[in-house]
C-alpha cells in the first residue's frame, strides 16, 4: 500500500497501514479460489496477520464446473479451502446464491432487455462483495478486508484514493469505479503493485496448488459463453420479435429479441443477403418498440456521453464544482483513457470527449481518471445515452 502521508506521521505502521503488529490485525480475505486471491491470503498469512478467508457460493455448482475458466465455480471453493488449510487460517463458505441472483443476475437480464449492455462484474462488486461481504468482515471484527484485485489503494492527504495497478494489462480500476469512499477506507489490495507473472511466481514459492491455474475469463454464471441462454431462463418471454430498421426508417428485416444485439455489433444482424447496402452496424436499440436500428459505421462516432448514478472518489463533492473539469475517461475496460471534460448542467451530467469516438454503449461504464495524475481513479458512472 502506498502512503503519501508517511513523512507526516512518524508512528510505525504495518504493511496494511495499521499502527500495530500484524498478529493483532484481523484481515478478512475474499477468496474466489483463483491464483490472485489465494496469493493475497497466503502472503498476508505469511506476514503474520490474523487472516480469515471467505468464499462466496454464488450459483449452482453443477452448472458452473462445466467451465474451467469461470470464477467462483465448485472447484474454486475447494481450491480456496486447500489454500487456507495449507497456511493454517480459518476459511468459511457463505451461501449468497439468492443475493447474487437478485443483485447481479436479474440486473443482467433486465439490462439486456432494456436494450443496454450490462457489466455483471461491476454489479457483483457493488452488491455481494463490497456491500454484503464487507459487512460480514466488519461483524467479524476485522480491521480491513483484502481482495486480489489489481488496483492500488493510496493513502492520500484527504483519505484513501483509488489508483490503477502498476501492470496496465491487469488493471481492474474500471470494474471498481463504483467503490464508495467508505468502502475504500476499509479495503486493501495487496497485489496492486505487482504484475501477474510476479503473483504466479509467489504462488509457486508459497507452494500453492493453484499456481498454474488459468485466469477467469467467462462471466461466472454463463459457463457456456451463451448469455442469451441465461436470459431466456430468467425471462422466458425475452425473445419477442421485432423490426430491424435502417437509420433512414426502412424496414430491413426482423429479429428474435433485442437481447441478441448490442450497440456496435456488425455480425449476425439477420438482414437478408442482397440488400445492396454498405456494411451495417447496430446504432441504437429501442426496447419499448422492439426495434433494432442499424446504419453505417460513421453513425457510431459520438462525442458526448450522458451518465447516471455517478460515484465520485475525487476531491470535494461531485456537482457544479466539477463543471468544466478536465479528466480522462475509459468506456471499455481494455481501451486506454482518452481526454475529456465534465459538463454539469442542472438536471444531468455528461462527458464531452476531446475527440469523438465509437463504441459508446448504454449500460456500460464511463470511468474517470485524473487528468494530472493518470493513475488516480476519480470514480465513474453508467452510460445512459450518447450523441
């Protein structure tokens, strides 16, 4: 953990920022069973902290174990337990299946049926992990909760700050934009200053069985990769047909449910061959009218992003004071931040990009970074529309 205040406070602190011995510092570690959270728990246990590992059972194990690269599967619970047994700290499994269904899976289906594209990993962090599990950690008398996320928590002059990981290929700040200041004060991210190869090397040195385990890649509750199957199971009427319209108003074909489409999509549009049109892309989805609007690629290019449910981790309160503030923003987890500025009007807030870009999709996140310190994450909001 980085501490910007260390020269101001002569009192000795441990590696997690507490002015006491590691043995007197209780840490609840969220353990998914993967290599990252396992190393996180193991390294803290080796340092002498009072570690308690907790793994969440989020969905049916039988369906999950069909995929070796989905997190929180049945095998993962077993792997987390083995790590705890090897290092000698207690480990518990909590049944959060109903909480996960309500807070993540139902939102996933609803968002697609509204014509938007969800990010279930953000919702999971927002609800069961950083809300419900964090409260369990407090109830257990923990001083903090640690996770294997690749982000950095920096102790700044005015409190904890969220910063990007040093390894840009593993940085997860985009998925943690909704972390509140209160949660950030309680959380710790021991791996944020390491690269993935360094983490795997530590796993080998610690003798962990998960050292060579592959990274999670799929949405955990979509083990087959077919998200529409999950939506149909949750919403049997999700495949209501409708029209595919050209942006000029012409009906080009029909579809079998708006859930099959996302903004920017090119393939699988269901438009008959021989239309004589240039390559078409999904520009917009009108879920109420069951319409998918398509058009040329140039129509995807937008410069204004309207956002809602903003979570602010910057200095001061979010509001009129940020009007005109220069920032950089990410609209996809793997895209680099681009220059922009806030515009705060009476009833809504939007981001004005310095250069227009494509790929702006409702339901995705727009995450803010400090224009003067590219590492610092200032929060983010959900994209409602663009123009």
